[in-house]
């Protein structure tokens, strides 16, 4: 039994828009603020996540999706040459419609952050939302492909993480090492992915992998610093004698990420680079889950980790890079 033409058109349109917003990557836009909310807020049950938390997550998803669509709008001419099968150059999604949706999503993301600010009577979420939207536009319109591109992209990820932290309450200085470290890690991914279509330069790939390593080290040191400061407001899971086990897990995860990058460095062809970049992006969810494990234990870590299902299933519809 064949599908009706209207049903086929609808399915094709949904697939095209899913590819445009990078559907699997949106799981990382949920994981980052969720991890920040959990680590700072210390919720014991799923129902305890407050409305502020859901506002931060929704804002993050809208800003990320809007940034992805805007990215393709700005890369239209390049994609016509290098990625002609993408939704915009192939004509499956009109460029004007994509530009309108990008602006709407970015505006909605900022609006949700402002609602969170009004709800908690604190300007921090609104400031972060506006700054994140500005950083996304700066990257897509000006910084991409320049020496500052990786710095701006890493800053976007740090702001995304921070949005979850600020809506959950005040946090200590060592905890800010986490969004900074994740931002450095994503900056490294950006450097690594610079020439993924045509094949990479080994020196740049090595440098990108090194920056990723620095980010992993910076974020990974945060639980140790919090423990050293003996901050009782953060009942760390590690205080029960699991420090060595946790660091072993963090090191194994980092080794796996960098080993995949190493395969691309040895043979810098597009499909190896894209596989390494896709794995590094997917690992953001795992990194967030392992960080939540350090501060809040297995229950919440598993919940963050379930976002991998979204990511893996989404990859069947839309490419990660």
C-alpha cells in the first residue's frame, strides 16, 4: 500500500527540517543546562526540577536549533559547492523560510531566558540568553572560519552550560570550571572539524585534539577542587570513597574520545574526521552524565545518559556535522 502524495511531502519536509536543525545535536543542548541545574540545584526526584529548569532547557534548545538553521542560511553558497544535498542548496527548504525560522527560534530562546529572569527576579538568565544569542549570530555571521571561530563556539557552549547553573541558584567558584572546561573542549572540536569536508591538516588536527584534552582536564578537576574546599552545600557522590573510580571513568572516556581523533590524525580523510567529530559531539552527553555522577550520584547521571537514545536515533535522520 503506497503512501498518499501529501503524506510523502509531509514526511520529506519533516526530515529536511530535522536535518537543518541537526536533530541529534539538540540532545546535547538539553544535556548541558540539565547537568548544570542538577549539579547546582541538587534535586532528589525527577518531579523536583522547577519551572525555571524547564525554561532554561527550552531556551537552550531554541537557541541551539536557531543557530543551526542560521548556520546553513549563512553557508548557502558554500553548501551549493560542497554539500549540494543539504536541505537549502537542494531546494527542499526555501532559504527565506529557513532565515525566518532561525530568527524566530533565536528570539524565542531569548524570550524564554527573560521569562526565567522575571520568574526568579534575577537578570542573570536574561543576560546569558541575550549574550548566547549574540555569540551564536557572531559565530555564524562573522567568526566562523576565522582564528576566533573556535573561541566563540566554545563560549557558546560555556554560556549554554551556565544558563542551567544560574537558574538553579548560586554556585561556588570551582563549579565554574565545568562550563569553562566544556567550552574549551568544544572549541577543540571546532578546530578539529575545520576542514572535515576536504580532509584535514595534521598539525591543526593535533592542535584541536590537544585543546580538547585541556578542556577535559579543566572540567575534570572541578570535583577535586570542590572536595578540597570541603563545601558542605554540595554533597558530592565522590565523598564516599569513589574518587579514584570516578577519575578512572573520566580518563577512560577521554581516552576513547581522543583515540577516535587519533585515527583521523593518522589518516585525515573526510569520513574519518567526520566520524571523530560526531563521536566527540555525542560524548558531550556522556561527559555531562559523568560530571552529574560526581555530584549527584547514579540516579541523575542515568537520566542525563538516556539522552544518548535521542542522539543515536536522530543520527538515522540527520547528520551530526
